[in-house]
């Protein structure tokens, strides 16, 4: 029986829940980090209670995250060796920087950038102990083109890719590989977004779709295929990179 495990953040999200299902089918042990809700993975976890463990945490709270992860490791004896960090906060208030509320702006940065630091620091403790780890962070195409009326989100996505580049160098000697996957529009279920955010997103994506040579949004499979390779044993040399999945759009 395997005793290594993959940590997936945002595990109840669109991309995270798809990854949870795919890696479950591949017989992996999974630590599924969720925030408020679990409806997309609840059934899956109850079908595979020995291989799938839920860790409920706000990523911006370091000490709680560290404690909850340690509890799962102690209980299962698993050795985490991969991290897929898909969790993200988005602002439901669509405003230009000049009109933004400073506290709301800071909340997004806190969840996304401090949250990224926290999950990395917590996971690295285990990866470094075993001199083995592979990490995929999630950025976005907005990290290179910006996002008018979404500056906190786009700044945090650019920051995540930058953290990935630095970390890849810092931890190369410990056999830890770090890459960032930065998609353009993904075909997702947007029914849970607020009315105003959904409208903002749909208008933005309609405009972007006209510019995508392949004329469609990315599918979950498009994203999974690349991530699976980056996290696999076949990848021992590609690190510190940011990969854009945008159907040919620069
Ligand atoms: N969807 C796209 O078109 C698109 C395009 C480019 C890049 N991306 C990137 O791809 C990744 C996955 O996107 P997605 O569409 O799957 O996102 P999603 O469906 O919105 O899922 C994000 C998840 O992050 C969790 N989360 C939010 N704040 C958190 C916090 N403070 N602590 C812990 N978890 C938190 C949310 O949990 P709760 O709902 O319970 O709060 C949610 O399950 C993201 O990093 C996103 O930036 C997505």
C-alpha cells in the first residue's frame, strides 16, 4: 500500500474537486484542504474514507493549518510528497483600484499570498524532511495581462508565480520541484458566484474568447494533463517555470 500523499488546496473548488476525483481514480492518498463548503467532494470522501482525508482550514491562518495537517499525518502515517495549490479568493466587489475599499483589497491579498506562504511553509516541513517534493501552484493569465477592476486578484496571482520561481531555487538542493500553472478562461460551474461577479466574469470571458485562437475555454482535462506531468516521476528537471494555458493567446 502507498504511504505517500498529495495535498490539494481548494479541493471543493471547480479545479480542485476535479483533481481530487482524478487522483482518487489513480489510487493516490489525498489530503483535501477545504475552506467553507465540501459539497463537490463529500460523496467521494465518504466512498474512500481510508484514502481521502479532509482538512478544513482558512489558509490565511498558519498555526491552525500546521496543526490540522500534523493531525492527519499522525493519524495516517502518510508522507506528503506533492502539493497542488488551487485555492483562491476572489473579490465579489468589482471596483477599480481608486474605488477599492482598502480592507477588502487586503483580504484578497491575505487569503491568496499569505495563504500561499502558509500552505508552502507547512508542506515544505514534510517535503524537506524526506528530500522529496513536487509543487504546482495556480496563477492565472491575468498575472501577465492584469485585470482591470480586479487588481488584488491579479496582483496576488502574479505574486504566486513569483514565489514559485524563488522557491524553486531555494529548495532545488532538497530535490523539491516547483512550478506555476497559469490558465486563461476555464469552463467552470459559475452558479455559486454572486450575480455581479458572474456578470463581470461572463463579459470578460466573452471578450477574451474572441482573442483565443483555439476558440474555446480550457477544460479541466487540459489543466490536469499538464499538472499531472509536472508532478510525476517523469519530471525531474523542469522547475521554477510558469506555464500559461491559454489556447494560443498571449
Ligand atoms: N476558473 C477560471 O477560469 C480560472 C482562470 C485562471 C486561473 N484560475 C485559477 O485556478 C485555480 C482554481 O480555480 P477554480 O475556478 O477552481 O476556483 P474556485 O472554484 O473558486 O475554487 C477556489 C477554492 O478556494 C477556496 N478558498 C478560498 N479562500 C480560501 C481560504 N482563505 N482558505 C482556504 N481555501 C480558500 C474556496 O473555498 P470556499 O468556496 O469554501 O471559500 C474554493 O473552494 C485558482 O487558483 C484560480 O485563480 C482559474
